[in-house]
C-alpha cells in the first residue's frame, strides 16, 4: 500500500503538466516536471554554464508524518548536459508547506534551456528515522578507525 502525499496546485500552475508520475512500474522516483511561470513558458529558462536556478513545479505538498521527500537528479540530464541538482539529494520535510522548487545547476560548458514540461528531477518518498544523540566517554573500535576521505582505497 502506498503512502498518500497530498498535493495542491499553485494558482498560476499549468495543471495540464500533470502530477509527478513513475515512468515504469519498477521506478523508485516519480518524475517532477518544470511548471514554468506564464511569462517563461514560451522561451523557457536558460541556465548559463555554472549557473543555478530554482525551477518551479507548480506544486505544494503535504507529506505524511514520519516521511520525507528526497529530490534526486535525473541521470540523463547530468550525463548529456551536465545539469544536476545544486544540493543532492534535496530534502523536503513533512512540515514544509511552501512551493516545491528544484535547485538545478549547470556544470556543463554550454547554456542549457529548461522548457515548460521538461522532466527535471525525481522525487522519492522515504521513511525518516530520528536519532537520539548520546554523549559517551569513548567510541567502539573498528578496523577502519578514524580513517576518513579515501582511507579505504581505490578498489
């Protein structure tokens, strides 16, 4: 049984773009589409090389308590154009009720235009486990120990 995410359209949104949807029965992420403001729908939003922009989706969401939505990049945009998320994965908390925007960055060498209706990211509904933080005098020893970045080698 799927958990319900309640969705509200922004007043200006083009509802013809549809709700987030899963491309295949086995897809973990539902595709999010650019739902551009009316004044940007014809020309799109051009993202300069190394530029960043928040792309509107036209949606607001109500996530069930105990869950979050993770916004993840689309691999095709990243590989073909260098366009990815500025903060992967983006987290939407269950108590957020503002507009759902996607922070994109163009790591490619050429400008990239985001068109109205383009699939720009994926959203994954995920359970949240909250931690309880406990101060201790010592931590258990492991084989890795304090080895940090790159300490486990290349292979």
